[in-house]
């Protein structure tokens, strides 16, 4: 059974129970109140007649009871009085109307209710004191109208009850439909997502509890869609990585196999053999470098590093001083201008990042140039910028510069011994340190690489 049907049945059941119990109690209470009022009115009427009989009996000296009979006949004015009986012992002195039920009175005033021939009666019996044997006055009241009124109320109530159940059931159906409609939309959206429609959303219009469920479901679907898109993007990058890796292996392996076959199958001069061997050696070193960098990438993602407080100015100045002779030989002026700042880093890894960035800057300069390293403390962070006035790179290349095996100029990078993994490793190392790396460049105007890591507070 569906949730909507369960809600409808519960609402109809509660409606039936409340109307049924409430209506029965109301009719019952109204009947009891009316019956009490009738009995009270009848008792008052009887008391008045009884007092009149006592008064006539006191005045009637002859005691022939004719005056009492005349009085009783005159006082039978109420429509509810259907029978009067006056007795003296077992002798009936006066009787009119319907038959009165005989019973032995044990007190001066007694009343009873009974049903006879489908009618309801209220009978009152009392005594009139005389000089001789006391008289008994019995009056019978017809109270059938209040029972008929009750039965009429019950019939009317049944009709109204059925009408209210129909109206209430229809209203409950509309209410349950409107209340469960958002849930049905959530269900349809879930089925759509399961079938592959990642754009399906609930988009609730009312933010009640069910609307909040729809909103939370949309947030979950957004997150799921993002994760799936990220997974697809990761798989695409993995495919690109495998393709690039295969390509990187193919070029040196083709050269190595070709030169090895040349050495094996032909007689070469000493100079030619030396050249072939050198080429095989250089390509082998390239493969070795590629395999080591790939191993570094794998190990870096699995191992944690130990960070120690390090003065960034001292690290950068020492590195710059160590590399200056190499860069000077190539006609490149390497300078550093750094502020003191203590950061938690792994010195060897971070030095390799800076070395790689400087090496990339060197490769971007063709015929002499300048490289500047600037380090400064800015609002709790230490920012390192590496400037060069080299070739620069197009804006499109900046988006992919940290991807594995990506090269801005593939022929030039390969000729300079690059494998396209240096900046990928740099990005991984910086992320391990909780930092960021960014690139800004224009073709012909050089490049600026910015590394930002959190600075220790002393």
C-alpha cells in the first residue's frame, strides 16, 4: 500500500472516529438534558395537581370525592398527561385516559419510566392525607415525543455523518495528494538520476519539512553530479596520461632500438659507433629520469612528509647563491630579494620545487636574460614569486601547465631533456605543504610563478 493511501485511510479513520464519538456523545447528552427537563416539568405539574387535590379534600366536608374528580378533570390541561387515577386503598375513585400500571407504593412520592406498546411513559404516584384512609394519586405522562425527537436526531445525524465522511474523505484525498506530491517528485527525480539523467532536480517550491527534504536531495544530487563529473575528468586525464606516457616511451625506445640494431647489423666506424652509443645512453637516461619522476609522483601521494620550521629567506638565498655560477655561464642573471619568514616545510622537497621553477625559467630564456626570486610575508602567508623575461606562454597553456606530460613547446622541451612532469611534481609538493601555485604569463613578456604557503606565527 502506498504512503498516500495509508495517510488517506488514517485521516478518514480519525475523521470517522471523531465525528462518530462526538455526534453520539452530543445526541446522548442532549437527550439526557431534555429527559431531565421533562421529568422536572412533570414533577412540578404533579405537585401542583396534588396540592390542588389536597386543598379540595380539605374543603370538601362531605367527602364524596366528587369535587376532587371535577378538579382532576379540569386540571388535565397538559397534552403530556395521558392518564389520571385516584385510589383509596384498592378502590378506584377516579380514572381517566390510558391504563395506569399498578404497583405498590412504598413512599409518599414515587416515579418510574416504562415502555408499553412502543410508547414511553413517565408515571408518578403520591399520597393525599385525609382523616380516613389516605388517597393515592397516580398520573401518567407520555414522554414518547422526546424519544421520537432523539430518533429523528439520530437519523439526521446518520445522513449528515455520511455526507461529512464523503466530503471529509474527498478533502483528505486532496490534502494527502498535495502533501505527498513533493515526495512523488523526489521519487521521480531519484529514478531519473538512477537512469543516468544527472540534471534531474526536485526544485521544491515550498520550504516546509518535505520541501527541505527535496532541497537536501538536490544538494546531494549536485554533489553526486560533481563527483561523477570529477570522476569522468579524472578518467579522461588518466587516459591522456597513459597516452602521453606511451608516447614518451615510444620516442626514446624507437631511437634506442634503431641505434642498437644499427650497431648490431652493420659495421660502423669508431666515431659512428661512439655517436650511436652516446645517443642510446642519452635516451636511456631520459627513460631513467622519466621512471624516477613517475615513482616520485606515486610515492608522494602515499607517504606523509615531516615538516620543520624553516627560514624561507635563508633557504632561497642559499639556493640562489648555489645556482648563480651555472646560470651566469648561460648568460642569465639570477637574483633574489626575500624577507625573513618562518614556514613549516620539508626543506629538501621545497628546495626541489624552487629548483624546478628556476630551471623552467632558465629554459624559457633563449639568449641571456634575468630571473628574479621575490619572497615576502603577507597577512599570515609567505609568498614566493619567480619572475623571468623569457618567451612566455599563451593563456590556453596556463590551464594545462601542471598536467602530466604537458609541454608548451614539445620539440624544445624534449630537446632540453624535459619529460613534462616537473610542474606536476611541484604542484603535488606544494599541495602537501597546504599551499597553492599560480601562473601568469604573456607571450614574449616572460612568466611569473607564485607559490603561497602559510607562515608560522611567533
